C-alpha cells in the first residue's frame, strides 16, 4: 500500500487558533482534509504572541481537538504568521554559470536565489521567504525556469519577505512547547492564496485580501508572480469597536448586532427597521436603528478598502487587475462586502473559499479556514516536489536552506 502523507497547518489568528490536517495517498495529487479544530486565541495581539504560556495552553487544546477528530497524532506542522512587521522587499541576485558548456543546472538556480537572499536585512529581522519572480539568462529576460538553458550569466529578480526575529522565535518557542516540530513558517497571506487562487487568476492579475480580527493582509499577483504584500492594522474587531462606541453599548452586544444585522451597504437597509438592545443585554433599554448600525459598519469597511486601494496605487495596479479582488478571512463573511470592494477599488470582487482542497467536513468551506487549509496545501506541494521529504525548522534556524525549498514551491506554481 502506498505511504500515507499527513500534513498539519496551524493558523495563529488574533481571535482564534485554527488547525487543519490533510492527507493524500499514492499518486493522488488532490489534498483531502481529514480534521479541523478551532479554539479562541489567548495571548495573541495583532497576530503577535504576547503571552507564551496562554498561547501554549490554547494551542494544546486546539491540537487535542484536531487529533480527536482525525484519529492521527500531530507530530509537526506548517505554521502561519501575520503581523504588521512582516514586510516584502525586491531583491536581485546574479551569478556566473560555472560549467564550460554553459548549461544551467538546478544548483546554479539555487546559487542565484542565495545571492538574492544576501540583502542587507536589519539585525532584528529574519528572512521568511525568498520568492523568485523571474530569471534572466544573459540578455533574455522573463524566464520562469532556466534549468537546461545555456548562458554565461544568470540573474534572478526575487521578493524577500522578512519579519521580526523576536516574533518568529516566540512562535517557534510556543509550537515546540506544545510538543510538536515545525516544518516551515509561512506568511499567512501566501498560504491563503495557495488555497483560494487559481493559476489563471494569478496569471491575469489578482489581489487576495484576508480580513482577520485585528489585521487585514493582502498579496498582489500578476503574470503568475508575487508582485507585493502588505499588512494593514485594521480588521473585523475595529468594526465591532466602532459599533460599540457609536451605540454606546458593550463590545459583546456590538458583536452580536454586527453578526445579526451587519451589512456592508447601509442604503439597502430600511430606515424604519429598529432593534431593541434589551434583547441582547439586561442593562440596555434603548431602541436603535439598524440603518445606523450599518452606517457605522460601512464607514469602517470603506476605510479598509481605501487602504487596500492605496497599496494597489503604490504598484500602479489600482483598478487594473483583471481577476479583481478576492476576499477571505472571517471578516469577509459580512453581507455586501464584495459590493463595497467593487465600488472602492473599482475592480471585480468575489469571496475566496478553499478551491484547491477537498473535504467531507463542511467547516473547511468557510473563509475563516482558508489560511489553515492553505498551509496544508503548501506543505503538500513542497513534499510532493521535494521527493516527499520534509525539512524541519530546527535544521534551518537561519533559513539557510530556504532557497532550495522555495524553488520547488515556485515550480509547483508553473502552469
């Protein structure tokens, strides 16, 4: 019987820790989810761990639920991370092809990517990913895979994604203390893109926007390449806070009102419709207009998409991505959100659900699980292209081996 590969993805969110376990068998290339778990976050603020003890307790509970559902013990995992301190910068690497016949081999490509990695990073930063955009052989540019070509000089244009060393180490320490190893640490928005975007969308030009509780992260793809990433420090919890302040009520009542009556476009709500706050709290006795609630929500949602559009303006892509904006994350479930995105960003807009994974578990088909599902998908692509060999985080504490790993992932994206 063919060996069964099991991969786990853990998404450290500001409101919840989510874990997903996936498997595939034999030559089947389809990723199947066999277990999901979700517990409220503890010790996490804006994606960064602020209390290791609390986070370890929450993570252990989450892993226990996952093992109970799947019936498989968790030994290692791909871990998603997203904080405002994660940045992406362009980089360039160049090498001379060493062989006399000028044939470019995989080791030459790896050397070029390593050269691109040798950028001046701040002393408190650590490289998470080195993602090649395209290669140049002598004067021929725009090459996706130069292996087998002939030349004397090989250049690579790449994106370096880096985060704060302290935040990355806190995540690794938390996972290790929960009793499992780390296969890789992945920038969450790239994992979400792995689960929700098709190669066609990436080729045409698309922006994926993950609206979380405390943060909104985004990535822009064009011609199959990662063009840019950004993390915006506004999320669904800010919408709840606005409702609480606007109605002078508690956050608990505001959250219930947002979930029950929330609408991205206030004009679609009747001005006469009202809600009695006493139904949600014994200390509240006012009646408020549902239109007023939606006005507050719409203002904050518009602000989020204005920030998204500003990022698109930076790269001259505002209103110019044919595949539009794909919304995912827990905040994307607000009714009418895609219409607001269309209006503010002047682009097509759609809801991003996991399309590259299959599962009999209904919960997987939820925007809140796209990152965790994407981490599993990320792991399967890497293990499939690396001869099904996992590399442990402990072996690459300085990410020195990342270029080889990234190259296999990069090739998996090719049509």
